[in-house]
């Protein structure tokens, strides 16, 4: 079958002889329709994160149709349209048993420590597939996983319609957060140096940064360490700072600043199984997260899709089905 595989830094190759997946008793085989690209995929592509081996199938934000069902799977049927939840928690450890599956130390992370899904067909544990309601477009489904990440951050934050919110960064997560906050009745302020990303965030209901202070919630999505300090300086006393973006650098904060201003720091890592994903998928027909999409590419142009993703104002996805070569935006 065809698949897009990472072969070297900055190099994705589309091959047509990748081994077919095997359907285990608790699995389903999904015929993949499309896969969105995110920062984790780009970290592998650019060599910042190393896969276990090469060549390596990349991608994790996928959707498609069930074409085979394992012998002990009771609730999936051939032909179902599904979204893949690409973090396979063990569901047995202490963290999983308390509901914090996002912290599972045994989690299989698709595209990183488990093979990705940017292929024509993939095997997936059945309970990590979610049937799709009628209504969402393919672009919406390509954004289902990152939408779930953003939605979980909002859920964990405790934000309400009366709050004043600052969103730092208008990449995919920042854009989706702006979309979600606007639906809650909040007019988020967004800070973003890329003018086209800022313009897209404004179209989703945000307002451009005007220098104001006193935010009760700050959502940091960029993962750019120098951006955090100035953003926190604009938070109101007692504010909650939600960290979504990842960066290995030490935080530019002191306990003196946090304690005296009585700030709450809240990290938000992906989402928790199954509630976050189930709720997010149910909302897709109404929310339409595909509005953050800028470009799509066929599988044969995966290299081009990856190479330019970081420069695009909106999100990129790859259709595993053949596309007209002119229909890439």
C-alpha cells in the first residue's frame, strides 16, 4: 500500500510497497481518508524529534472508514466513518484509573513511539476510534484531534463567559482556542507576529493585541519561551495561566512573582480518554473547526505539504485519496 514515510531530516517520501496492517482481535482497520499536520509531525520532519527507526510512517491526526473489524470488537461496523484518537493509553495504570489518561506512562503516541497513520490503511485499537456524526466536512475531521486538544485546555482552565482572555500565538492551537472562546461569548485578545495568522484569528472572533492588561486567563500556545514572561506580566492578580505549547527551556518566572500575584499555573497536555474526544467529535457539525485549514495536498505531495507547513497562516492536511493537483488550497 502507499504511505508517507520519514527517511531523513527534512525528507518525506511517498512509497507504494509499505506492508499492509494486521487486524488484531481488538482492532479495526481504517481506510484513511486524510491526516492533518501539526507541530509534533514537523518536529520529526525537521529532525528535532527522532523516531525509533527509519523509514518511519508519520502523522497522527487522521480519519477514515472502517473496512475490517477484529473478532472481539462489539461496537464498530464496516463502513463507519471514524476519527482516530492517536494516544493509546493503557487504561490500567494509576493515572488512567483516576481519569488522567493524558499522563499515562505507557501511552503509545502515534507517529512518535508508535507508527503513524499517513498511509492508505492502518490498524487501530477499536476503542480509540470515534464514530463521526453526520455533517462534518473532511476539513473538519482533519482538525478533530487538535480541536480536542484545545477544547480540553478550555475545559481544564475553568474559564467562563465573563473572563478576559489573552491567547499567545495563533498557530493551529491558538486559532482553535480563539474559535472555542468566541463560541463561549468571550472576545479573546490574540498576540501573534505573523500578520496572516493574526488576520485569521480575528476572522474567528478574536481581536488583535492592543496592549491592554488585566487578563483573568492567559492561554500560552506558542511554546516560545520568551513570549511567556511578557504575557504573564499582563495577567490580573489571581489569574490563571494555561500552558499548552511545549518548550524545554526553563520558565521565565519566579516564585516571588507567582506567589505575590497569586497566579495559577495550569499545564494542559492533550486530552483524557474517552470523554474529551467523544464530546469534541459530537460538536464538530456545529463548531466547524475546519475553518482553520489553509491548504490540502494529495499523498503524492507529502514532501511539499510538510516543507511549507510552518510558513502557512492556517493548518495543512493531506488527503490520502487522490486530489486534483489544482485543489491544494
